[in-house]
C-alpha cells in the first residue's frame, strides 16, 4: 500500500483508511471480535496504518476492539476517532453535541476505551447546529495543548463552517483543521460543489466515507443480496433515479471490460480523484477485495465514462460563472493559463 501526506501536516497515512464502524455487534449488525481481528490483521499486513472509529460506533464496542488490536503497536498507528453522537443509545444532553463539555467528556471516555494516552486525529463527527465554531475550535485547541489529541478534523460539516474554522485557527495561531471527512462516491458527488474546492483552497486533506455508496456500487443489490439493507434496515444509497442507474450501468460495464470487480472500479475512481477513502468492510473477504483496488488503475477513457454517467448539476453560482468564463477573461479564456491551485 502507498502512503499520502495528510493535508498540510507532516502526518503520513496509508492510501486507504480502515473504518471500524462494523467492529462490534452493539447495533445488532457488524463483526464479532474474531472477525474484526481478521480484518485488522489483513489491513496491517497490507501496510495500512490509518484506523478510523468513533465513540458512537457499536456504542463503544468499536473503540474497545480497536484499542485492544493496536495495543502492541500503538506508535505505528494513526488513530482517529469522533465525538458528537454519544456512546450509548440513550446518551443525554451532556454527552452529545459539539460543546466543550461534551467534547472533553467524550474524549476522556474514548481514551479509556482505546487504552491510549492520546488520539492522533479527533473528528467532530457532525455539527449540532448550536455550538459556534469559535467554541469548537477553542475546545480542540485546549485538547491539543494538553496532548490528548494531536490533530483536529471536521466531519460532515458544510463548507462555510469549515472555512470559518480554518480562518479562526489561522489568525489565532491555534490548532488548525487538518482534514475534512465527507461522503464521496460515484453516486454522491455533491461535495464537488463547495466542500472539495474549499478543502483544496485551504490545503485540507479529504477523507471520504462510503466510497462504495453503501454497497450499491458493488452491484450486489441488483443480484438480490441484502447486505446493510437487512442488517441495518437501510443503505446509504439506492438506485432510485436515472443518474444512479446510469452510474451503476457504467461501473458494471467497465468491470466486464477490464475483468475487475465492480467494487474495485468504483474505488479506483475515488482514488484517482485524490480522495483518501475509508473502507468499512464487515468481513475479511470484503477487505481483501477492496484493497486490490490500489492496483486497479483506470484508463482515461474509463474515467471519462464514469465522470459523465455520474455527473451532478453544479447549480448556482457555478453554472452561471462557467457560462461567463470567457467574458470574465476578456475573450481570451482559451489562451490563458489559469492556476491549478484553487483560490480563496
């Protein structure tokens, strides 16, 4: 497995992160300890070093398993976890949300479950719609200064709030936002409208969850398999519109042409976009299949077909600006070398 630098930090992480949401059975669906250990062992043998979990995953069981698995090699692992949703089904007012109180309590509980003295990357799992970015960033900075976390990231936040956080940290000289985590796959590309350009402009790493669209892009639901639809009662994405159907048709056609599994076609596309995907396998066999996507390069023609089949409308103001591109360049857009780096 190859490695990447996480945004504008010096942290080196593997091409694939291992998502540990299925480590445990607290949700009534997932992997028992023996199966989870097989997944972890295969991932490490392949060179993976980036583990992504959360206090909410399997209501704490995931963190407990991850802590046990990494104990003998803790310093070789980049350990990420999240807070905001609580670690129990009945987590109350003081154990959920983004407040400094919830943040500190959640981190201390995670450290106990993970059996470690620090979290390498702490994600704010998602915005609670109440806590100001000023409070969130001050809380993360406090945790970094005490050594309980090393890096901070924002998961599932809108672009304008991430930009606010990045600027607050920049002007204060405090702990910066190192990365953003977001849903990204061939069937969910709306992050391209605001989140990805924002991340590029600020130099933030982009970590993508559900790169297979909850299993949709493997084609298994067309084959009548249930997967998460049976285990969790829902899937992340369904084939519910013409674009999703066209996208899956293209993936399966390219899989036939290349001899690759559909899952590897979909993951290879995500990798080619510069995203750091989070793999969330429930079985060792699923992980083995996913890891081979690291070597499954797609041709420019195949990339173009996938891009076109899965394209989403960019909406306002992007479409208006694109239509005005030549006029904005004084009629010389085709003769102008524009910077590759996003501007802000």
